[in-house]
C-alpha cells in the first residue's frame, strides 16, 4: 500500500532552465523537488515540446504552488 502523501505530482512546466531555477527555490525553502524531462530537454529540445516538469510530493503541493506563483511573478 502506497502513501498518497509521498506520490510525486507536477506543479510547474517550463524550460529546463526555469525548472532548474524553481527546483532550487523550492529546495531553499524546505520543499524537496525533482525534475522530469530536464536532461532530454537540454540535449534534444525538439523531443520535449511540453517542456520539463517540477515534481514535488503530494503533501508539499500546496506550499510548492505558492512558491510557483512567486516564481512566475519574478520572471
């Protein structure tokens, strides 16, 4: 049985550079974040038309979304 709080959920989609910066912002604020599609987006951007994703644990989603909004405002 899996705990839904540890399930990874996407909170942001963007360029590999944006994703990397946002992951660092989240980590700096105590939210564990990971990247999906980041490497392939840098090597072969034409293969990732949807960009790269920032993933966080379900339990951190609400807090992460607040940081995502701040990140978007700062762009």
